[in-house]
C-alpha cells in the first residue's frame, strides 16, 4: 500500500475546500466522494480481493458514513448504493 504522508499533510493544513461542490471538508468530500489531496497520485490506493457493494439508507448522514473513505481508497472494488431497495444480485 502507498504511503499515508499526504494525509498527514492534509491533517496539518486543516480543512480544505472540495474542488467540485466547494464545501469545507477535512480529508475528502463525502458528498462528491473525492479526496481533497491536490495530487491524486499521492493518495494511497488499495486493490481488494473481492468487490464490495454497500446498501446505504438514504436517510443515513453521508458525513457519518465510514464507507465513503473506503470508496476513495479502493474505488475499483467498492460500490455504494443509496436506496432502501435491496438489489436482487
């Protein structure tokens, strides 16, 4: 796995601004699901041995959801569905 030094830098700088929605966030924007790191190549990436689909209830606060950060670190393996309907697959 890649180094987490870029996260330490963000922690020292305080809150940043999301490049898409302009919201103030700490490490990532939970609404846009994007990291606030200026250089995306520095961000640690993880390749999981399985694909994961998480069904979130629409009333769950995105700011309190721990799966958002997982989607940023393992974008190829994490899918987040915001629905009350459980998919058949």
